[in-house]
C-alpha cells in the first residue's frame, strides 16, 4: 500500500457514459462526481472528448 493520506481526484475512462455514471453514483463518496460527470457529458455533446 502507498500510504496515501488524501486523494485529489480520480480519472475514470469509460465508453458507456450512462452505465458509468449510474455505477459511480451508487457509492456515497462519489456524489461529488455527479457535477463533474454532468460537465463531461456537456463537453461530449458539444464534440469535445468524443
């Protein structure tokens, strides 16, 4: 184990956005990811990161 005291952010790369979001939001410590995932979805809809 690395002995980390805190985590700044976690990057998850997935091909199925809806399934990934549903999976992540099942866990209470991922509720903060909701805002980030919503922003990511908007960027994908606009053609960025697709």
